C-alpha cells in the first residue's frame, strides 16, 4: 500500500528504542535500576497496560527513566542508530525524524551538551551508512519547564549542528504547576530557528480542555510553526481548523498514543476527529509518538484508522505522502532507490 515507504515525523528517542537494548545500555553504564528483573523493567519503560496511563504526567515518569538510561554519549549514539535501523527493518520507514531533549540527557550538566548532540549525530551517520534508503534527521527539543535561557541554549545548539543532521526544534514537557502555558515566551526562540533555516514543530493541543484549545490558537497566531505535534483539540473549533488550513500547518497525529494517554476517549472519538479534519481539509500525517514505548508500529496505526473508518486507503496514502513532503529532512525525491 505504501510503495515509497512510510514517513514517521513524530517519535521520541526515549520511546523508540527496544526494551532489550535499553536494558543492556543501563547495565553497561552501571545505572542502578529500580528492578533486577527484565520483564518488570519492560513494564516500567513501556505503556504495558492496554488501558493506558491515567494522564500525561504518568507518561512523563516513564520518559524520565528512559532519559536517565540515555544520559551518556554512548547510550545516545546507540539509541539513535538502533531507532533508525529498527524503523526501516520492521516498518520500511524511509523518512524518519527523531526528537529528543539533549538537556535531559546530560545529567544536569554533568555531561557536556555538545558531546550528547554529537553522539546522536554519530548514530545518525552510522545508520545512514547501513540504511541508505532512509532519510533521517534529528529534532532538538525545548521544554515547558525550562527557563527561557535554557531553551535558547537548545535552539542555539540546533543551529550550530544543522549542517550535521539536526533539522528542527520542538517544545514539549509538562506544564509548570499544570497551568496554561504561555507559548509567546518562546517567540524569539522560534524566530531564531526559522531565520537559520530550521523546521519548527510545537507540541500543543493534545489535552488540557479549553486552555488546550486556547494554546493551539496562540501557537498558530504567535509562532506560525511548520507543524504541530498532536493538535487534536483543533477539531473542536472550525476557526482553528480554518487557520491551520490557511497557514498550511501540518498536524502530527499519534492515534494509539492519544488513546493510551486518554487524550481521546475511544475509537469513536478517533474516528470523529479524523473525519472532521478530512472534511475541513486540515493537513495531517500519522505517527506513533514512540513505537516501543507505546507497543505499536506505524503500520498498526494505519491499520487501526482504516479498520475503524477514520480513513480510507486513499486518505491513508495521502497522509503518508504528506509526511514525506512535510519532513524537515528534505524532499521525497532525494530518497535512495
């Protein structure tokens, strides 16, 4: 169905590495894990309960452990290499963007930030030699709990290494005190990234009720990103959908993740959300958020959407083709034969 391979634009490095590799990385670095049993560890670093997690804060706690394990140049290099190779071997993903926050992997300054980023680039380079069919790039992430100065360092590092495979910036993380996040405070950061030629994607509109809807409006109006991570709450507001369409902002939607985190109640809401976006010509692509952590794969996501009537086969192919085009890595025409 996808002759040119799949495009995965929204996957976190902490959720993209197989559990057995994470287990070995932890032991190689002498990290004191909370358990000595592999299967218990497997449940700790994945959303193992099919009912999902209570909320995004619970998911953040899982990420905290994976980020700890990936907090060394050795671990980051191996993780990037493994994620790209695994994506191509298991799903034939030929366009892949991996996102991660380097400041959450330098142990509070104990590790040099440049070494962490360069390790990710080495993993990218190694994978490009082994899997020349894959266009892959790195997105460096800011965080909503960081100061403006910390987030600016992330953007400056992304600009510094954009000639080496860093293709964009993002922001995610829990809201401080659970309150509505003021996205205008990273306006300068986003403009600096854009001026340098980096792609910009913003985590917003995944949850949060009305203030989540308000955040989407603020991001569209103030930041004008190329893409939005999730953005599903926009389906509630015709004005927001029109703004997304007019600005040609592509949503990166992760159906299984949204179900597991309760961002969407059930498959009926998934179907309704996608049909609303299709009917309003809102551009979107399909992603996993982290296939290993979510215990899913990109082909599973498309099969789910077709099975429940959220998309038909032509619409699924259109979404995948859009993913190739919307990638920050480059045009689809550059994919190796």
